């Protein structure tokens, strides 16, 4: 299992570096170490080894020069999603708790969040708790690139969920094993999430991990891991997951050197009891105003971004996940979009910023990586962004919202003004594998629901009260 919080290395240097082993500048993606410490495919972010700036956040011009893309700050993203009218009314997530689940966590997360907040003039969360419900996490080892990668993922999840809902409390749930497909690790996640749900510790759970459905031995093996999502549905807890970063396909191996050559989607995002969050590309001014409509995130054919991530001109699979599940049938709430999803569960459900051609900034100071400000991207970004939006809606509703997918599709059918249709782009990807050029056809954005952007993205000032009214909890 794998999900990718992607941090950018300097343009022209190595950019695709697996959590399984950091490589030197100029190395190729095919040189990534494949050591896993166990069978199966691991959940874990991919990180680059060089921060953008050790002392201050880089400017827009510096990001474009060094990383071939702008890098956005909280105020820009808050403005882009029109959160400020909500903040002015005191709707900041106050009284709500966002639950973030990550393996290992980061030993510097409290310190790094304080630095992030000071720099961007954000208030500290009312409460920031870290708990280990599935056994003690091993001591942090800066030479263990798996732990280093998860520390970066944890940093992204905490800092950007907080940026979107600065009045919400944060509960970071750390698990002691790096997850693999049913072989180890995921049972610990299930146990931890069930504890959170049973003890009413938070209303929304953010998961920035997943793996291709095709990596599992059977549909039954996936269904055996679903108990936390069934439990969340029964207890009115919202569960989110990123839709993936390889477009219409996904990786077969933990080293991310081999892709499926056919369409596949990722689980748990494909689970009908989970809200799948896809990625879009924002194009913003320094004040957060759009210079173009949002489009489906796809950097597969962007030569500059490919140089940053892969050290070549591409194409390489680097796009939002989306498509039809091969495990789950169409759920009841997608009956109105049966012409798009056919008889299968379709994803994503909704989309937020995730493009590597328009990143966000995080601050990290854990050992194993140079301390500093780094740009980061992927659906690992989109998921905590949307978790913050859900927390705002919970505050308005005065209760947790539970499975929000029925509300999303009802709002889309009613053409609710808080949903902003994404009608440009698609998630077709191409790559070279076994000396052969492969293209996996994806899905295009279109008016209404589609398998690249879901029901679209959001205008928070309108969407938050709409969701609060529409969701049953």
C-alpha cells in the first residue's frame, strides 16, 4: 500500500525518492531501493531530500525558479476556497476534532506546527493530542527512510488540516507498523480507528494512504479490513481518503518502479463508506485569487515537473486517481450518476488542491532531512484540506456529519452553488515500462459528475452551510 505526500527537490535534481531509501541527486526513479521489511506493498509517502529554504518560506518567484511551480501559503488557499467569510462569522471548526491517522508520526510535529503557525499567523489549535492506540511506536530512527517519509506525511496532514480549520482540535493517531496489504500494519490502523470511533474522539478521520485494488489477492481480502468504515457509518463519523497520485492506474510495488498497465483505483478511497478526495490544479495570485478555473490535476506530460520528480522529460504517471471500482458495486447515492459510473462504485467524490504544478508549503525539522520549508503535493494534500472543510460544517451543524457522500450527490443534483464544477482536464497517464511506452486511458472532466473530479470542488462560504444542512449525521 502506498500513498504519496510528494515533496519537491530542486529542478534538475532527483525528485522521485521512495520512502524505502533516499538517493542522491541525479539518480533515476528506477534506482529506488525496493527493500520493504516484509511482503506486500507499503503505505507510505514519497519524499525528496532537499528543503526549499532553511530559514523562511520561499517566495512565489523562488518556487517557480527552483521547483518549476508556485508554492502556496495558508492565506492563499483559504482565499481560494472562500473561507474568510466563514472565519469572520466565527466558523473556524471550533468545538470539533479532526483525527489524522499516520504510521510512526513525526518526533518534531509539535515544534514544527508552532513554527508553521507563527510564520503564517495562525492560532494554535485548541487541543493537539497525540495517541498511540495500537501499541507503542518504535523510537524514531532518522536512518530509517520509511520513518522519515511518514514524518513528512504527518507534517503535511497536521499543518494543512489545521490551516483549513484553525479553530478545530487535532488528534494525531500514530500506529506502530508501516502498513502493507493485509500482511501487517493495516490491522493496527483498523484497531486504532475503531477505538477513536467507539470513544467519540473526533467527527472526521483523514487518511492519506491507500493502494490499488488490484494488489489485493481478492475482493474478500479487502472486505475483511473494512470494519472501521462500517463502524464509522454506524456512529456518524466521516472518513476521507485520497484517490491516489498515479492517474488512471497505480503502482504494483512499494518502490514505485512498476505500474499496472490497465485501469485500477485505490482502496480505501474506493470504499463506498469512505469519501474519496481527488486532486485539482489551482492557479492563484499572491492574494489567492484564481487566474484560471480549477482543472483536474495531471502533471504526467509536464516536462518541467517531470524533471523535478523523475529527472527526465517524461511522461511519467503523476495525476489524480479516479475511475470505477472492481470490488464495490455502485452505492445507492450514485444512482443519479449511473450513466457515468455504470454498475460500479465511482471515484473520486470531490476534489481539492493537489497538483505538483501548484504546491503547498510545510515546515519540517525532524532528523534525517535538512530542516526548512518545503513544497509538497498530491492527494495526500487534498485529503486534509477537505477534512478541515468538514470540520467547519460540523461546527455549523452542531454534530458530526457521518457519511457525507449522499449529501454531496444530492447537492450536485440540486446544482448547489457551493459546489464548483470542474470541467477541464483528465487523468490519462503515460509512462515507459519494460522498454515499452504505455498509455492507460483515463477519464475527462465534464459538466456534472465525472471520474476525474467527482462532483467538483467547493466554495466554502456556500458549501459549508449547504453540507451542514444536507448531511444527516
